């Protein structure tokens, strides 16, 4: 019943977005959630969406289907007013082995075009498309908590640097692998990793030598903010963090994500100006009064009910 | 006598600044320095000004008076050629509990205006005013060393991220609390915190979950550069750092602060160009010769006397 | 014989660069490589150039000759298609004591010019020239691994922040010393250090108090990515890292350096756009196919031979 | 027959774009080209696409259908390798009366949302969607020549400022009308008009008083580059300009548009860097040799055949 | 009576601004409006404030008093919710002869300070103060129409480039005079003039040769948008333009000014983002409904009454 | 004798610049000034250098020698303290026919490299080198007045957009010709032309159709600021303008050029900040007092003698 209401609501405002409501569909725990073939979508708790990279037999490597499914998935999440936070993880033994080289070999290794300029034009479209696959995570105003276990290789690093909060297991390792296939990491790692961790020397070393980084260095360098003993405890931890986010005012939470990202790419004074302009409307929310009242009454944010956003 | 000379000097150049010379007045140790009601000002050593947030009975929460007193105080400090460095701390049991919600509730919760646009206009002016309260710390060319003990909550985090050097006690904790009253932190935390500490994942976690961060994590993440066992040792440490700054050429020190801030918000090549332009005049200071000579003679900077700036 | 081939090749494309091929000359291990007087150049392994700051009797302090030799040296390295990575270290007991104050005293302390404006003009040219000395490291597309032992003072910090990967020995210490000679660090430290390490509070403390930082803090703050017990093991470690870089596709390696630097100074979305444009041509390299094939065949990058770049 | 070939080609590369090939379909001259209801598409000459705003009975005012049809239309044009240049004009008596206020009144005047913040969120999505409708013209790498007759009001001005070359008839007039419905022009005029014409005073006057500007002032201020006596001669002139563009190397033409737009929003030195990176691949086109040869043989560009792009 | 109401309203919201309500005081037509000594303030029509530079006996040259009175005046105008537009002109025979060299000679020609660096510090404060005098015009969200007759010299050009709409008489002339007193124009002309008129060659010629530009060239270059035969007709024209602005929604008008200025200094895509964020609240104004209704009923904006802003 | 003094002076400060003092040598009027082969250098009046593009038998087309001679020439001019302003023109019947396609064909049409990526690398170096040839005009702080007669084609347009003041004869025409050889104009036109003239539509039309623009449109669009009947009167006019510049304070003139260029590429507020920092030293020039005194005494700037810069 609840789903029916949701569908109706979504339907009525779904003016220019894909109508496929896959994200909210019931998912069988055993595999990808149709029509997706690489992603499994579940709703472990109120307002929380769990997206799982689901090609365990291929070590969750990223094939052609994956690149467009991610975009569809996060566009739907952005539109889904029930969802306030996303947990992202990988099914099976590792988080992801990165690019499925065999699957996309044609695109990259035998590009189309009559001369080098026309091939270049074609390659630019390919790279831009792949870049958008991860940028869609940033454009989605709901925070994304990513939980990494085992290997996180190549495009996997591009992926997690576009997420908001990074967690990993004790056995996780990370590798900026692109050099080993003869290219500069072009879908986000070189752009975001230096803004994600503080040590420039470490960033350069990782990107220029393709060496592995293990969980302890990932923690001390700030790539992840927490390390868990195993996958189960990590997922539990991710859901707990997600729960803390989900129970708070969505107006405040999503405004926080948007302004944190804005600040990354602007001077402090530009950031302050944008923030003040943003809050011209956002401070007019009822959530402010509700939250302030709860705070004065020493209640938890979890005791407050906020309207959908 | 010394104060008389100072007043005369200040008087003669005080063309367009408030004439109230509160900052240099003798302050009774027992409370705020009049005309201030929330700040106590003392001069613990040569060239060092100590500003104390002083509403201990309200856990140093920030009321309406505070917002304008900060601006007056730091504008005076900027003008005070005797002062070369500031130590900022909180009186009583905690550094600050943040916004005094009861005091400013009217402004935020019952804003004025005939329609949503006019209310928005009003809110923008409020937020801009609050933002300026902390930006005034950055605009003051004298370095500010902030020393935190106990709680540093909400607007307290906005405040300390605008300071130059951060210290804390073992028992200190920090909390980006704004989400809990239903708003995105809009007076500096979202803009400055990501440029103050290296781990983006941690910044996001703090801002999106409102969890507390304790002193050890504050140190390992780089929010503070030193942790002290208790408040007394911290104040002593802060004064020692301040002493190292105060004894050096004010031309060099203030140029360093200004250019460090400029670099934060510009590319390296823009920063180098600005620096070269800045030093067109600054390298013509006598301090250079005095300092170089002292260095060649193996003297300490403390043995050199620099003109006022 | 091998050198002869190289010289011929270089000669034929050496259209507008200095013809002096000093960088590839055999160097006697005992001192600077002529015509340089402050730098020693060797080639410890295939594709690796080792540049040593070589004025050990003056603690490798930087004199007038040094400033222009660095530019010549790195311009040649940039042109040398045999070289794919650089290791930079200091001869003798310390890495560098910084500026040779006696040698350049005339320039800075007795600048030329009829009035303050004309002196300023002269000083700007001096500072710009010194800035270029270190910027040339960034402009060289080959990665530079710097290995620091003993002292790294003043201009030494400016130098290492312009390098890509920083290593040090257990006994190394770093000091932003400029304040002590009465000036704001104007050849790179204030611009690059904040983008090199994550803790803003620490950067400010170092720059504003001129205190020493030892190797453990250099590691925990991220200034260096590795610490070695002594100079010998560090040089070995540096060469190992350099070896990892040298064996990979130079198209990919140099594209990675260029885009990492671009990203530092631009927003993520600008960085992605530039990267996509860059890879329009770079993805058309044969190295991609060679590397991909090696990867599929589980070979090491070291087993692949790449054309010169 | 020719269309069949085209469809096949498009089909094979149409990986992630809408498959609807409306843009290349035969259009009946009497009305909109299905499935479009507001746009008519024809191909008056080789490589030239003519898009006509086609709601003459409503003075070509922009209704809901229009906003999404523009996006579909220009996305298809961007993909259509037969098309090298676009002519855009309006059917009937005027170019466009701007927004169809009655049709979209609901969206703007009765926006959805539980409180002012949620309404704001909804409005932002609406405005962003409308902004994209015109930005799609800029994102399309093929130059767009717009030809204005009669009235060009409100959103019409937003539209034409996103085009590359502007022409008009003697009887044309332009009006930044948004003020008259109580809002600041938010879909491009305020952002692009100041970068389109040279006189800031005139831009401000037009935007702040909503007065009409006639064709002579449009010409002298540089808003249009040519004025024609009537619509027929203007369309002929537009097609002639389009013909000059269509006969030249599409690699050079589209690279020119992309870099002109990049330059508008960046410093000269950023623009030069981007251009050099762009031409790393584009100078490897066969078009260069073909064109150079033709130039040496004193042939016209029209005598050269370039591959599709 | 009406004034009494205004004063009450202003009093109640006048939290952190100077309480001096000079701007709204009745002014005798014969001279400056006390407490101002260089400016005369009148209210020729509803919502219109007329500011006159009033030192006719000194050819309206700018003395020390002027620099601070401008700031007070425009800060009050920014706060005055009755005022929706400003007309700025000069009393007597010319608009302004620029800087009153005799009055400020001491500041510039005999600056204070113990060495060149300290003098530099002092000069920077002076220049910044003068810059703010004109920037205050831009920061005031109400549009400013400036009307120039006779001479507009030196700082006069700095002044008018900060205004929104520029008009002049047939006998007006303009001169970037700073070179002739040995300095580069440092309070706005070099920064704003190139963004105000389209011909870079002309800007450079004016600034580098200090030649006079007469009204016809001012019009054809776009510096002014209209030329009037004499001062009386110009003032009438200025008031007419001001009337067109004053009768429209102040929410829309002031949002237009703010976004036009934002666009000048940002890329188109940044400008669009800011605009969408701005309109999140502004589109919720009642003015939109009122204006739309009037438009549908073919009424003039002058027939609509808007709330104060 | 005077030259001897100059040479001595230059010699003593010529630390890191080419020692070739060609720029100040006597030039025979009949041809290029050795060692230049494409440029003739004369000194028609005090402080004025006249550079003539001198390959009249090849219509002043730009060959390989030209590209490096321009850099040497303007680097020398930048260093030559006697020179305060440059006039640039073309010998023979036309200003320039642009690129000497035959001479540089090898570089562009048969670029070196083992694969497309390595060719790209080579091409980038070529394009960057050509870009620097014109950027050197902007980097030279002395204003450059360019005088165009007859044809100004292709690279000629790149050249003149880098100059400060543009003049032309009645018979001059301009053509952005690059499209016709199959490439996007990559050495400055696409970057600078839109910032040089106000009409975006015209810029696009010129760049996208390669049509000729004649002198009247060059004047009305603002590309040139003056048109002269013939070459003789234009050169006389150019020298007169140059004379107006040469007689003024070189501190003020060169600061004006530098800040005008800075403003082009920055926001107004960045520009004001840079200007204030620049003038910290520049306002300490004696020229200010000299000029102010002359102004008060109603003397012409020509009666004042300024020190060299």
C-alpha cells in the first residue's frame, strides 16, 4: 500500500525524468534488481536506499551496462522523495576489480573515426559518458556512504572519490591502476583524489606508481574515515551512519551536501555568498522550528517527523 | 604613560575607524571588558592581545551582543599597531556552546517580511551579518591562535575554522551541530572546514551526522596542531606560540598571513604573482636588514626591535 | 655508443632549446657536472635521471649560479626523451641550508633603483626569477621524487613542495625559515605548502613561528609519504619508486602528472573537462594496446617496451 | 535512399542517445515535424538544418512541450553527423512572444511543496530545466545562426543570446520583458546578454526598464551582426552564411565554436592552454592537408570534400 | 506624517546600521543636505532618490569629506525601503573635476611610515578606502542612473563606471586623467571600464594617453546609452528612466541588478546556477502573481502596488 | 656616445637575458635590422621603438625565423629602459598575409612521432611556441600601438589582438583565415578577439565564415580605435599617440598596462585588490610628486623628466 502511494506521488511529478521506478521496487536478495543487471537495490530501513554493485562472478567489474545503469539509478534516487541517504557497497568477495576490460575493449582499443581527429572526437564522447557515470553521485543531493571490502581497483577509486563518506574493512586495499593499462585515470581519480585526502605526496605516489594502499594507510591518510573488522560490521556501521543522516531534516542534510561540494570548488568568500543565497529560502522551512523546538525540549532528531523533500 | 602615547598615536591616524579604544583598555580579570559585554580583553605580554569569550554562566553561547562586539573588537585589533598576535579562548568550563538559540530565536524563527521573497531578503542580511562576524578574524592581518577546552559546538566550529592556529585540551570535543536545528551550517563551517583538514570523508561525516569529535581525532585529522593536558598548560602553550610570532618582524608575519589566505583561494600561479607584487614594497623594509644581520650574527629574532606596523 | 645515438636524435629535434646537452653527459661522481657548478647529474638506471644539489661545503645553500642552473637543468630534462623520471637529493651532510644569504645579499639588501617604485620593479623581477627556478620542476612533465636527509631549510621547503613525491630520512627536519630574515616566504612555500599537506593549522604554525618539524610529524602530516632509516636506504627507496614510474607508459605517466597539477588549481568539473580533452589524443597511443595486452597476459609493465616521448 | 544510409549509420553509433531520428525526417512544410509539436525541421541544403519555432497561431510563444522538444531536437542535431550548421527562425508574423504564460502558469504561480523551502526546491528544478533548454544550443557543437523578424520578447531574448550569430529584419524589436511579470530574467538573458553586446549601460537599461530595442540599435550595439530589409532576404542571408560554414572542415568549425565559448568564460591564458590541448588531436585531421592543398591551389573550400564528424 | 511612519519602520529594523537618516530628510535645494557637506539629497518622485554631488564652487572635486559621505549615503539608501532607484548628478557647471588634489595631497604625497614597507601598508589602506567609496554603489541593490554634464575627469570616471546606467549631455567629456598625476587609476577605472565598453583598443587609448573623449564617442562606444541636448533635458530623461524602474517590482528589479553584477564576474554556467538559487525564494513573491495578473489584464506595471522591500 | 652609456647600463643588469642588444642598434632603413631577418627596428623619437615586420617580398608572411625573432625582440624591449612605448607596423604593401604556409608546412603537416599520442605531444609544443610569440607582446609592460594597412590575415589577427591600441588605414581589411586551412585559430584570435570587440555575433561570424572585415566595420565594432586615410598619416598618428604615452611617467604607464590586462582576466573585486597591492610601492614614486606639481603649475607632462624604469 505504501508503495502504491509512493508510485502515485512519483507519477504525478515525474515530468521529465525516466518513468522507470526501479529504485523503489522490491528486490530479490539473490541478484540484481530488474531491469538493472549490475545493481541490486534494497531499502534496509526508513529513508535509506542500499545500492549494491552486483556482478560478483566478475568481481563486480564495470561493463557497458553498468555505465548507464548507474546514471538511471542515481537519477531515480535523486527524484525519490522517500530516500534521504544512500549506502553503496559491492556484492561478493571484493568491492570491485574496476573496468571490465574485455567488455569495453572495443570502445577504447578500436575507436571509430576516419582520421585521428575524428577518433579523438569519438573518444571524448566515451570519456565524457564515463565521467558522468560517477558525477551523477555528486549531483544527487542525497549523501552517499560507500563501504569497501577487499579490492577497490582502478575505476573503483574513481567511484568512491565521488561518494561523500568512505568506510572500509580491515582487509580492503585500493589501487589507482590506470597507468598499468597505459592511460591517465580520466574519470575522476586525478581530479577528486587530491581534494579527498590531505597528503599530496601520497596522492602522487599512488597515481604514478599504481601501488596498492591498505586499510591502515587509507585511514591514516583520511581516504576513509572508519575501518571495520569485517564486511558485516562495516555494513552495520554504514547503516548506523546512514540512520543518523536519515533521521535529520532533509532540507538541512541536502543543503549541507550541496554547499560542501560548492565550497570544494570555490573560494571561501564565494562559498559564503552562495550559502547565504541558498539559505534565503531554506531557512524558511518548518523543519527549523520543529528541530529547534526538539532541541530545546532535549528530544532527539529521531523524534521529529519531517515532510518529504 | 605607555597607554597615553599609544592613544595619541592611534588618535592621529584613526580616520575612518570607530574611535572606541576598548581593545587596549585595562581589563579587570573578573569579567567582560567594557563596553564589551561578551568579551574580555587583556595584554598578557608585549604585542600579544588575549581575547576571551566571556559569558561563562551561559556556557559562552553567542547572543546578539556578541555578533557585533566581535566585529568591533577585531577591527580595533587590526588598527592597533601595538598588537602583533591574538590569543583567543573561552572563559569558564567550556569554550562555547555555540549559538544562544533563545536570544536570537526571533531573528531566525520569526523573520520579518510581507511574503517569502521579502522574508528571504531579510534572512540574507542576517546570515551575511553573522558571516562577517567570523570573516573579520581572517581580515585582521594579525595571526589568531585559538585555544579550545571542553565543548566547541555549532557556531564555535565556524569560529575556530576562521582562526589561524588551533590548539585544544585533552578533554575538548567538537560538534558541527547545525543539522540538529534543521539548517545547513551557514556562517563558515561548510566553507572553511574542508580547507582546514585533509580528510574529506571526515568533514562530510561530521557535517552530515552531527557527531562529536574528540581531541585525539582532532589532532590526527589536523584540525588542531597540538593537544595539551589541561587548560592552564594550553594557555601557556598558546602564549608561547604567540610569543614566537610577536617577536618577529610584523611586516613579515602579517604578509605571511595575508598571502597564506590568498593562496587558499587561488591557484599556485595566481598566488605566486600576488606574492611577487606584494613583496615589491615589503622587501624594502628595514626589518629585512635587521633580521638578516641578526641571523648572520647568530642572534635570536627576540633580540631585534622592529618598528610598529 | 648509446649516447651518440641519443645526441643525434636530440640534435635533430632541438629546434628552439639550448643545445647544451649537459643533462645526459657522463658525470664524475666526485662533483658537479660541468658546465653546472651546483648540480651533479647521473643516470643510475634506464630512464632515470638523478639530480644532486652539490655544494656540500656550503651545506648545499643556494647561490646565484644555482638559480639559473636549475632552470637549464630541468629544461633539458623536459626535452630529454630518454628521461622518464627524476630523483632529486642533496650531496653531503644535509639536503640544503636554503638561501646562500651572503651570495645574494646584494640583490635583496641593496636593490637598485632611483626611488621606491623603481626599486620595487627591480625586486619583482628578482622574486619572479627565483619563483621560476622552482616552477620549472612543475612545468617539467616528468615526475620528480625528492629525497631529503638532514636539514631542509627555507628555500629548501619551497623547492620540495614543487616536487611530486617527497621522502625523507629519520634524521631529517624541515623549517620554513623566511620569517627569521624578515620576509614572507615568496618563492613557493606559502603557495604550495597548504596544497601539499592537509592540516591548515600546522601549515600556519610552521610558517608563522619558523619552528622545526621533524620526520615523524612530516610523515603523519603527509608532507612526506615515506620515512627511511638513513640516506642510503632512502636513495635506494627513491630509485625503486622511480623504477616503478620509469617502466610504465611515458604517455600515461606524464599525462598523469600534468592532469594532477591541473586539478590542484581547478574545480573538479574543470579538471574533468580538461582531462577528457587531453585524452582525445592520448588514448590513441599504442601504449594502451601494449599495456592492455600485457595486463590480460598477466605480464608486468616492466616487460613492455614503450616508444620514447 | 540517402536517408536510409544515414539512418543505418546513426543506428550503429547511437549507443546512449534517444533513437528517435526526427531531426533528419522529411518534414511537411505546413507545420511542426512530428513528433515535435512546436518545431519544424527541414534541410534546405547540404549539411544545413533549419529549425523553425512553429506555433504561429500563438505568436510562437513557448509552452511546456516546447521546453522539452528543444532539448530533444538539439541533442539529435549534435549527434547528426550530416548536419554542420543550424539556422533557427520563427514561423508566422513574429519570431516569438516569449513564455506562454497561461500554459506554464501552474508551475510558476502555484508551485508545489509543504513549506517555503520545499517550494523553493521545486522551483529550482523548474528553473534549471528551463535554463537547460537554451544551454543545449551552446552544448551543440554545430554553429547556430538565428534569424529574428518582428517581435523577440522575454524568453526569446534568452534564446537568441545562446545562439552564435544573430541576424534580424528591419522591423524586428527586442524586449527583456521579465521585469513586467515580476521576476528577474533567469534562463540566460542576465548571464549572456552582457557577454554578447559591448555596452554595459545599454544592457542594464534594457534589463531594468523592459523597454523595446529596435533593429538599428540592435545593429549598432552589436546584438545582431546584420540587418535585412525583410524576412525573405534575411532567411536567404542566413542560408548564405550557413553555407559558408557548412562547406568548411567540420573539425575546424566545431573546434572553433567550442573554443570561442571556452574563451568567453576563462582568462586568455587558460583559453590558450585549452586550445593547445584541443589541437593536439585536431591538427592530426586529414582536413588540414586537404584544406592547405586547396589553399595553395587557390581553390575554394567548397571544392573540398571532408569526412563526416 | 508619511515620514514619521517611515522613520518608525526604519528605526525598528535599524539593527546594525548608522541611525542617521539623512537620506530621507527634506533637503533645501540650495546646498548640501546636512550632515553631508558634499552631497545634496532630494526625492523628486515616489521611490526615487536624487543624489547630487554638491561642491559647485570647487567644480565638484572630491575632498576627504566626500569619500566617507558617499559610503554613509549609499548605505542609508541600501537600507531605505522607500527608495527603489537612484539618480546621481553633479551641481553647477560640470559633473566633477575628479580628485581634490590639494585636499588629499597629504595622504598621497606625504604618506606615513618608518620605512617603504610601512608606508606601503598605509597607502594600501588609503587606496582600499577610496575603492570602497565607489564599490558601495555596486553593493547597493537599487539601480543607479548617473547623468553627466560638462567635465567628468579622473575619479569621476571611476565613479560613473560603478553606476548602472550612464547618460550624458551633448557638451559632456570624459578623461581618464590619472596618468597625468603619475599614477595608474586605482579606484575602479582600470577594473571596470573594460567591462563597461566594448572596444578594448579605445579603453587602452583613453587610459594610456589621458585624452578627452566627447559625448558622441561616448555614445558610439557604449559608455553612455543616451545623449541629451542639455542638462535639463538629461535630468528629465534620467527621472523618466528612473520612473520606469521605480514602478516595477522591487524584488525583480533588485534581483536583476544583483544578478547582472554577478554575471559580469563569473562564467555563464556559474551565473545560471546562482540565478536559479536566487530565484528559489524570489519566485515566491506575491509580486509575481500581481504582475502576471496585470500583464494578462493588459495593465501597466504602474498600476500595480508592490510591498516595500 | 649616448648608446655607449646605454650599453654599459644594460650590460651591468643583464643577468639572465640574452645579451644581444639588437633592439637599440642603428638600423638601416632599407631592410631588417641584423641579426633579425624579419624585423626592422628604429627609434623615431625619444623613448619610442618602432618595430616593422619586414619581409615585403613575401607580403610579410610569418616564417620560422619570425616566430623566434619576435620573442627575442620583445624580450629586449622589455629590458630596454630607454624604451617606453612601441609602434608596430608592416613594411611594403600589406601588413601581413599571415602564416608562411610553405615554410612551416613540415611542422604542421608532417609532424613527428611514433603514434598519434606522440605526434600530439609534438604538436602541442609547436602550438605553445607560436602562442608565446604573441603573448610576449602582452608580457612586455610597454604599451604597443599597432598600425595596420592593406591586408591583415590569419596569424596577423592573432598578432594585433595581443597589442594594446589598434589603428588602421582606410584600405585595411582583416580576415580570420584559419578555417580555410582546416584548423581552429589557435594562437590567440579565438581567445582574445572576443575580449577585444564588443559584438559577440560579429566575432563568431568572422571566425566561423572567414569573411573579410573592412576598415569601417573594424572601426564601428571597436577593433580599431582610429582609421586614417593612408599609411603615412597612420604612422604619423601612431607616433603621435606613442608620443603622448612616452612623455608620461613610465611607472604610471606600465602599471596601467599591467593592471588593464589583469582586469581583463579577473573579477572587478580581484582587480581592485591587485591594484591596491600594486600601488603599495608604485605610489611611492617621485613621479607622483613631479607630476602633481606640474599639474598644479598647469604644465604639460612633456615638461617633466622622469627617471628610467
